[in-house]
C-alpha cells in the first residue's frame, strides 16, 4: 500500500480549502529516480477536535515489487546527454511517478516535494534529502514563505512542520516504540502545547494526522 | 613584372573576408599575403584545444579579438570520456591575458574552466564582451560574479548546458547599475534562485537585450514583469512554466506575450502545466524556433501549439509528440528545416508512446526544406529510410538513434544497411551522420562509396570487422571527425589508412579491437598525430601487446604530446615507446 500524504498550510479554519489537487501516485518499481510528493501545509487551530493518534498510525507495509531492469544498461547508451537526463529525472519526479525501490534510494537521487500554502499563488519545491530533521525543514520553509505576509505570521507561530515521504518505508522498522519515542520528544511537545496552531496534515485517505506521528525518516 | 597591391589595400580587402576557410586560403597564396593576413585576422576557431598551443596561436595571430575553442571529444557527452581527461582553459587564458589585452569574445565548448579563469577574464580584458560556455564545467557562481562585476561592456553571457557549481543566485546582483550593454543572457542551466528584483532591474536597464533564457526558479507569475520590461526580446527561455495562477496573473501573462512582437524563439517550459500554454498563442505565428524538449506535455497540447506555428523552422520536442503530432507538423509547418525528437523514457524497452518511424517519414514528405534531423525511436525499417532518403535529398545532418542497440529492420529482420545506404546515396550534401541499429560492413561500403561530403560520422555497435572501417577511412574524402564505440574494428584498417588520420581532426574508438601493439606502431609512423591510449586498467605495458586497449583518441597536432594527461592516458611516441604516460 502506498501512503499518499499531503500537508496543507492554511489559515485556521481553512481546512478543506486546499489549493493543491492530488495527483495519483503510480507505483512503478523502476530505477530509483527522484519523486515528488505533493504537500499542502495546513495549520489547524488548536480548537479543532483532538485527533485520534491511534487511528492514524498506519502500519505501512511496502508491498511493492522492485522490478529489475529488463536489460543491463550500457554506459552512454542510448546517447542522451547527462544534462538532459538530469533535467528529465527531476521532471519525472514532479510528474509524480513514484518508485518504491526504497532500498536503492538512500543516497541516490533527490527527494523533491512540492509545497503549497493556502493563499499563496505559487508552489515551492524542496529537496527533502537536504534536511535531516523536521526542525531544519521547517526553518527552510519558514524562509521560503517568509516573504509572503498574510497579516498572520504562521511560520513565526509554529516552527514544526511534518512531512511524510512514503517512499521511505522504514516506518515499519520503527513500529509503535519509535512512534512513542518521537511523540515524547520534548521539543515537539512544548510546541504543541504552546503554539496557537497545531501543525497537521491530510493524508491520502483524507484523514487529518498530527504532526510528529511518523518519524522523520 | 609583378605589381603587388599596396599592403593597405590588401588589408582593406581582407577585412571583408570573414570565413576561416577563405582566410586560410588567402594565407597560402604567398609569403607576403600570409604576413598581411595574419596581422589582420580577428577571429580564430580551434576545433581541438590540443591541436595547437596558445603560443603558436599568439605567435601567428597577434591581433585576435575573438577565440572559439573546443576541448573534450564529443563522446564525453555520454560519459565515455573519463573524468580528468583534460581540456583545461587555464593555459589559454594565462597566455591570452598577456598577448591579447583587447580580447572581446571567448566561446568554449566542452572545456574545463575554473573560477580562476573567469577571474582572469574579468581582470585582463578591458573590452570584454562575449562569454559563451557550452557544456563546460569546473566553475562556480563565484566566477560568474567576477564576470558580472568587472566586465563593463558585457554583451553576452551564455552558459548553455554547462555544469556549474551553484553556490547561490547572488552572483547576478553583481552586475553594476552602470551595466546597460547586455544583449544575451542564458542562465537556464543554473539551479539556484537569482534575486528577482536584481534580474528585473538588469533587464530594465538593458535596452538591447534580445535573448533571455531564464532558469527554472523564475516563477511563471513573475515572467510578465520581465517581458513587459523587454518587449524587444527575440529569444526567450521561460522558467518553470507552472504555477497556480490567479486570473489576473494569467491575463498579465497573455498581455505580456502579446506585447513581445519580435519574439522568434521560445524554450524552457519546465514543469509545464498545459493550462497556461495558450498564453503563448499570440506569438506562435512569428516563431521560427521552438524548444519543447524539456516539456512534459502530451500530444494533443503539442499539436495545438505546433499547428499555430506555421513559420517554424526548428522544432525540438520529446517523443510525446507521437506520430499523430508529427503528421500535423508535416502538414502545418512547411518551412521546417530542423527536427529533433528526444526520448522521454530512454531506458524503457517497451514503447511508452506511439512514436515510430512513420512520424519521421511524414515529416520528410511534408517538409521540403528539412535538412537536419536528430531522431530517437524504437523501431526502424529499410523501407522507411529509403522513403526518407527519397523525400529529403537535401539532408545535411541525419542522426538516427534506435534505442535498442543492434535492432534490425523490424519488418524484415534484416540489417539496416540498405536504408542507410539509400540515405548516403541520395543525400549528396550530407555532412553529418549517426548510425544505429543492426548494421554489417555493407553499410560502410555504401558510406565509403557515396558519402563524399561527409565530415562527421558516429558509429555504435555496428559492422563485422576491419573492412567496415577500411571502407570509411579510404572512401570518405571529407571526413574530419570519426567516433566509434563497441564495434569490431581493429588494427588492420587503422594501419592501412594511417595517412588518412593526418587529414582528419580526430578519431575516437572505444570498446573496439585495437591492440596496444598497433597503437605503438601508429605512434612511430605518424609524427604529427597524438596517439592517446586511454585505459583505466593500468599501464598497457603490463599486458600483452596484442591485448585490445579500452579507448583510443587520435588527433593531429602541431604541438606534440600534451603534458597534462592524467595517469590513465598514455601517448605513443616516435620511438615506439610510451614514456610519456605515468606507468
């Protein structure tokens, strides 16, 4: 099962007013190129009903089959220039062709993610591989969207944004213990307790999930 | 008795002769003409940076204003040339900084250019105007900052497809407010975001800006800002062509394009969202060049575009155009001269789109002016090639790449010898040819017999043996560049045609059957060539002489062996040894 997750960043009460449209993720066990997960960052006001974490902890099983390449690739054949190959690889990721060849991914390729924010008329693209923690990512996003002022500085209020990249199928390695550990991480708890906004996200099935559900990896 | 023109008159006449070939001819007439010509030559083109040293160039031509130099062999584009091979611009810029203080233009292809080189350019040439770095590497955005900051009369900065270490987009802000001279700016290959307001101001203050190619990070809704400030643009490369445009942004975009009355060429279109393509409809009828080769759009959208571009002369596109799109192209674009169709999924064996040889046949039927073709496809037949040859006798460049190596005629299972034979027989003006598919020595017989104007030939996974290579080397009178990979050509053909090699710019052979012994022999025989053996397995001396070497690059040179070879290259010398490599 492929977990398709989206995070919508929007004004409180703006749940459902999503700007970005889901695109279905195709499962193809091809060579591990980059892929894109569409993320809409949504910050819900704390008033919203508490989210049931247990419901939203999905055990993610990776039942994808990695199709071996039909033929060993010869160096430099077909004669497509590296420049073109690189550009096309990123394009493919944007077109949401995903690969679940997670085992071949670490270290290889980029992990581009499109982030849209409600009310902001453009998308930004982020390479998840550039960050090793939610904090780093949230800082980067804060910078990216900081020029956009809505009168409410959403980023200033909350620094923690949670992303899920479904191609990293090590979730199952963490199990419930890993989840508990993460949720107990003090910093996260402080923020959740103090912030006016609670970062949350909408996954493929339309369920709202709390940031921090799933470990960064 | 012979009267000669006064020198001044001859110089004046020569100033109208621009082409290198003509200038070279002039210089051969007599000694005094040689002298006069060399003093007034302003442009020099060096097709192989190791064919001649900077000192030789400077000694002969003291008044050069423009240099164009090429470095690595063409197969470097496909990762066949190992890292560290060479092609360094540094020795050139050092020498020229002293000898040519008035240098205005540098155009490089496949060379290694460091930040130091760029800083030297920025410092040394007060009247520097043009920098074109095509498929180059070795420099960063810091080097670009030097150029931007110091070259007060910069007209062209074109980084086409170079590999740049992208530290930040800040370099663009180094263009001073006094810089108003830009005519052409191509930063499409850069990844990081440049400061948009700097870019906007730069565009505003350069009234002669004709060519602007943006990088992906320039968002679509900001494009109108630039277009409105540069309605005189002739060539535009868009940034990312996707966004969530508000209605007024979309109409801004349409208006902006409508205002560009001189636009002739469009490219870019990364991440394209078809919804916004109609914004360019107002300019389609004026377009002569359209590059959609990075655009992930499907045939119906491509057709809608192309059918409005009746004046199109050049189209670069992905195979998403499909045969149906090529049919439309053939019926709408009667002025088409150049077509390139690239593969969207080159490693997939099964066809992912209905693009076949039929599409190319249609275009050859419908477009009488077609002269340059680069076509990637998954199947081909002799019949189709014969038809194409008949329809397009004026072909100058024909590069066909059937994705699967050694693929035969899909209808008859025969080699494609007859098809390519028809191409070379009918297309008498053919200058460049790239072969693919299942081919025997027969096709080389045809090529040797008919392709008398052929200057560049690319061979891969073809032929049966030495006869194939022999046909080409003995028959192709105009051959300058020959590159071969994974073909069973060996010593005999090379040795029998050794003299031919001195009439060519270069020969590349990799994964063929050339032995080390033959290389040594060639080195002995041919004094004015560099015979460079490339072998990453270690010194060929450690293996039997009959053992085939991995790669060989042979080129003519006035400068003798080069001294910047890495430790996996051995240059054969005159005594039949190879002391010039590091063993």
